[in-house]
């Protein structure tokens, strides 16, 4: 179906399908599909994992003592001061990393310094913004037993974006953005932010400005006007940089008003270890034993109910390795981390595809120990995987995305209560964000949803709106031409405005009609592990 391409010197990240190509593996939620693409199709693989830092504790201490454009951390500490440490939440990395989590190691070194310099008024705040509150065991796994037992729950707790007494306005930018943050953080003598980057989507000004803010503050950039035009966190084009520009100008106001010391890290892409470590590598490198393990595990997964499959994936801990640690002022620290992150994650690609094929794993920032509901499937396909590029999108404008996911009409009622209403009510009205936006205020002011966010473990009621808005740029780019292969509940793609196909061959035939090409060019975005494509049109 796709045009054959000439063989050239092998690019380790790019394979072209020929008669010798074996079956390719695509995630299908909590299961896998073995697929065969048309001859000439291009398969794009991530970079191999970079080697981690050898002595991580020494690297952390060096970063704290040799920060970017700042005094060493010890020089900022004094007896009697009020110190707040904010830390990233459970949404990264994906899957959660093997213990000890790097955040535990960072906090341990910071708290040692605090003890040496007589600082004892310390609070540790999990910067959840509008995400769900982390449970005690989840926080304990992240920060370690010793820190948890010492600080939880009075001095180690989740940020509350709806606490009327816990939010204070820092100021207003010249453009009119209200910067409103956690009161304890604002009133501290020093705010330390402990960050973990999986890809360059986190850190920098986003850490404090978003992680510790409220709905009024985050709505300055998480809105239909901004996200509808924002193709990618990484896309340098002006219309796509508006989201980052707004967060940056709000963050610079924070840095003017507060003393903030950032500690940022980034990790490699070694997502799978042990018996499933072969999933990190291209299928052509698999041994016969790797292939046998894959077939055995996939057969076992097929026989299990969905809840049991989810439980297995929830128990996977990734053997990530830390590849960089930097500390100091916001912007120079973040730039150092970005540079290292792109070394790991950026893959050069020449040419866009008419049809983009992707498997969707049961891994999102918002379904950790939870359920990947239909709205989260939508944001993974059109918000995250589509946006994993710099330059231009991997798929041509007006092209087609073919995605593998079971698309089950299931929701975690404790974590995603407002998602249920959004899916059944809002999408029955329209899939257009500008129509849906009219109901955002109603959700935000719903006292039951607010109570579940503050006292339970629910995402803020506005969260499904943001997830839908984040898919807007991708939805517009491909004209919502998304085909789901082998959905367990075909009504889900229909509700999302997408299309259903029983098989990949059927989906490819549909893509021919949609693109108007008898031989469209096909590319497979072979993820996970995660990558960012540097696409040259």
C-alpha cells in the first residue's frame, strides 16, 4: 500500500518495512497487538537509554553546592527561618520509578543540609495543582519511609487549590494574569522546588507557577484560546509557544517576589526492566527467548479480565536512571535540564506521514493506579502522542491517525467523578471546545466535585475540560480523522467523534479514502518508550 523507499545506511531509529520485516508490536491498552504494516512503511523507534549518573548522591551534593546563577543552598539557610519544599506529584514519571525515587534522594540531601544549619521550620508540599490528592502510601513510596514518618501529615501534605485561606495573590503581570499561590510557600523565607522531568514537559517556571496555584491562576493559560493553538510544548513556532510564554511571564513575577531555589533532574527512557526489558528495544533485536516471553505474557493477559490486567501494570516499576541534576535559578537550571533531556529523547525524522500509526499504552499522567477512561484516551492520542514533536507534526495536516486501544467505557469513580458527567453530558452536546467551554464555570463551582477534590482523591472538576482542550490542536490538524482499531466498546470512539475499524487492514483502507491517496505514506510512532521527533518536512 505504501510506497517502497530506497535502502540507505541504517538509521538506528528508523526502519522501513520490507519482505523480511517480522511482526511489529503495538500496545493495545493493557494488551498487545502484533501487526504487519504495508511494505515501505516507516517505523520510528526511540533512542536507547543513556547511561545514568554513576554516583547520584555526589551529583546531587555538587548541584546544591554549585548552583546556576545562585548562592549555594547552604548559604541560604539559617536558624529560625521558614522553609517550604515543594515536590512534583505522582503524575511523573510513567510508570513510577523503582525505589528509591529520585525525589527521596533529593529531599534527603536537602534535609541533611537543613539539619546542619539549624533549620527546623520545614513543610514539604506535594505540588498537585488541580490533580488528585496523593494518598499516604503513595507519598511514602515517593519520599521514603524516614521522611514520611518524620513529616506526615502535619508538615508533609498535598497542596489544596481550593483552600480559601491557603491561597494568596502574589501579583498581576502587565498582561493581566493573576498569580495566586500556596500561602505557606509565599510566606516562607525560602521556597525550594524539587523536580523530576521525564520529558521536557515539566520544570522551569511551570513548577511553582502551576504546581502551587489555584484555578483562577492556571486558567490564564489552560483555556480554549491558548490550548486550541498550542500544538506542542516543544514546538518553537510562535502560535504554539503561547502556553509556555504565559507560564514564563507568570513565573518571572514569582521569581521577583519570592526567593525560589530550583532542583531539577531528568531521567533516561528505560521504562521496562526484568522479564519485559525487551520492550525497550526494537523487535529486530529480540532473541527467540524474548519473543517467547512476549507471546506467553500476551496470551496470559488476553485470558485475564481488564481489572486484573490493570493491576499488573500498576505494579510495574520502571528502572529509570537519572542522567542530569542541576540546581539554582529557574531559567538557567531548566535550560541545563532541557539540553540533557533532548539528548535522550529527541529523534531526527525527515518527512511527514499521511497516516500515523500508534499503540496506546495504559500509561498516562492522570491514570496512575487508576483507569484510563475515554477522555484520557483522547488526550493521549491527540494531546500527548500527537504533540511529541519539534518542527512540524509527524503526520501531515489533514492526515489520519490510526491508534490501538480498547477504548473501554469505564471510569474510576473516586479519581474522575467529573469526567463521567463530562463524557456523557458534554460530548452529547458537542465535541467543539468553544461550545463545551460554556459549561466550565458550572463544573468549577459544583460543591460536590470541590468537596471530592479537597477531601477525597478526585481530580479538580475542571480537569476533564483541560484534557479536552489539550486535544484541540491535534483534533484540528487531522480534522479529527482518528481511527481506533479493535475497540472493546465501539461507542467510545463514536462519542469522541472518531471512527472504528475491526482490523488494521480495514483502518488502512479507511485512511486511503480519508486522505484521497491510493498509496498514502505510513509511519508508525513506536512508543513507549517515550521520544520526541525532530521533524523536518
